[in-house]
C-alpha cells in the first residue's frame, strides 16, 4: 500500500485516463446526457488542485472501472502486490452495482471534489478583494457559503497572533456579507493545533506581564467574535483539534467531523486553564463529570466520543468526509437566510451576556496562569525538547 499512497495527483489522473473510452449501451436523451456528464467529469478531474487522498482516488478508480467494464471479475492480486490489491479491493467492493449507477456516482464524486475546492481557486486570488489579502487564511464565498480556511498547514494551523487578528477580521466580513452560512475548516491534515506556542516566546521590552495582559486582551476579543457572530457558524473539523480549537467549538452552531479527528484540550498539562467559554459550555453540553475529564484531566476524545457527548453533530468516514459534508452544507445554504439568522440569534440571545462574563473571567485566570512557573515550564518544554502532547 505504501507506494500507492505516494501516487501523485497527475499520476493518478493519468492512470484513470488510460482506460478505454466509455462505450454505453443505453439509448435516448438521458443516456447521452450521462455520457456527456461522465466525459466532463473525466475532464474536470484533471483540474483538481488538491490531492483528494488515496481513499478517494481508489474510489474514483473503482467507479471508473465499474462504469466502463462492469463488476470486477479479475483474480485478486497477490498479497505482496500492494497497489494492485488495493485497487482490486476498491473495485470489487462495488459488487454488482450497475454501470449506470457507477457512472452517476463517479460524476457526483468528481463534482463534489471540484466544488469543494472551487471557491479557493475562483475567488481567493481576486485582485483588490480584501479576502485575498489574508496571510494565514483563505477566505472564499461560493454557493451562499463563506469558508474561512485556516491555512498554516506546515504548523498544523497553529493560531499565531496574526491569525487571531485575521480570523476576527474574516468573521466580521462574513457576518456582514450575503452568505447564508459561514464555515471554518483547516488545510492539510490538522484542523488546528491550538494557540501557536511561540506567541508566548516573543517577550518585548516591557516584559512578560505586558505580554500576558496583551494576550488576555487579544483572547477576550477573539472569543467575543464567536459569541456575537450573527449567522450560523459551522466547524468542518477535517483532522485533529487541540486547545482553543476544541474549546471554541462550543460556540459554533454545528460541528461536523471526520472520523480521523481527535479533540484534545490539555490545559493542566500546559499549566493553563480552560478558555473559549468551555468552562461553561462543556459542562452544560455534556455534564460536569465528562467535561472535567476533558478540561481538568486532558482526556483526548475520538470523533465518535465527541459526537456522543454532543460536541459534534455528525461524524463521517474520512474517505467521504469532504464530499458528504459539503453536499449537506450546500443544501442548508439554500434555506432562507434571514430565517436562519434570526433563529440563531434567538437561540444564542439568552446566553450572550453569560458567555461574555465567562469569557472575561477565563481570560483573567489565564493572564495569571501564563505568568506561572507551571505554564512557562510547559511552553519551554515544547520548544526545547519538542515534548509533544
Ligand atoms: C494570544 C494568546 C491566546 C492564548 C489562547 C489559549 C490557548 C491555549 C491552547 O490552545 S493550548 C494548546 C496549544 N497547543 C499545543 O500545545 C500543541 C503543540 N503541538 C504539538 O504537540 C504537536 O506539534 C502536535 C501533536 C500538534 C503535532 O505533532 P506532529 O504531527 O508530530 O507534528 P509536528 O510537531 O512536527 O508539527 C509540525 C510543525 O508545526 C509546529 N507546531 C504544531 N503545533 C504548534 C503549536 N501549537 N504552536 C507552535 N508550533 C506548532 C511544530 O513545532 C512543527 O514545527 P517545525 O516544523 O518543527 O518548525
């Protein structure tokens, strides 16, 4: 399997294209439309910018084979022929689904892949568009959805000071734009590894007390933007989430996660204390004992556990995650905008004052924690020994 995982996008596409042209046995207008769509999908596949991952590539391969040759009848490759065995298994797993069905599924899958990255290609580079000026994010709007993509994959999307500021700016813009939904997600394999720990190593001439005060002020403003966000805010958790990227989820309206995601809020390990209003939202959502396991004792949750506890609304298999989530979101984004906005505001309204008070209290405690020996040791430990969570 190892070499299959290394297949690049262009090689996969060449592989898929190398199959004989589709010969269809159906008649009539529907058949012609499907054949055209299928051909178009093959063309669209070439324009994909991001590698969709090996599971998806295998599914594309299998659907192509089934659509063009029917059910798999070739002998299973030997155990050591990893690549061909994986391909055979993907094809064979489609069983007896018809060529028509496979063709339709192929067209749907390619369509979803294209549209999930389309906004980034289309709009992120628009000259003069303030959305294109972000350094740490890609912000795009399409199909009534504004997507805020955390875009420091080389740092697991850790939130630098710049990123805190840019997220607030993006939320302000999204709150005012014409979109129906706002989505936050991460680029690369992580959703977000939480606060960039180097935020605490840049001590200016005025010393650590000033750094702690400024950090407290920044965090208060940051969390307030989520409390006050006026329209539905959805988290698409595409991979592991750490620290504030977990606690803040309690302020989103809906959270969807891949089954590869984990949720870890290791505050006591880091000598810190909870933030993002989680000291209030987590016990309320899941009960005190379960919340304490997470917020006091660093329990890392799987996506399924987070779903059972109510933090996550639904978990999807990683290989169909993007496809299924974006299909759902595009459907939701067709709902009446004002109705959604007012409903969200009613649900949030009663809690707002309380949430702001909790936020203020958490930030005061954190300012004290950041100056503590426990916290300084933990941060130094990460950079000196790279002691990971
Ligand atoms: C303004 C202040 C507001 C404060 C708000 C309060 C918020 C609190 C929190 O969010 S607490 C949680 C903080 N996060 C962490 O402690 C995570 C630290 N990171 C790790 O433990 C690991 O990096 C990992 C488990 C997330 C991933 O491990 P692995 O898959 O092995 O990848 P690498 O460690 O090699 O990471 C790649 C690259 O990214 C850098 N990096 C990852 N996370 C962070 C981070 N949170 N802060 C800074 N840098 C991070 C890592 O150092 C590597 O960089 P390098 O390639 O070495 O330059």
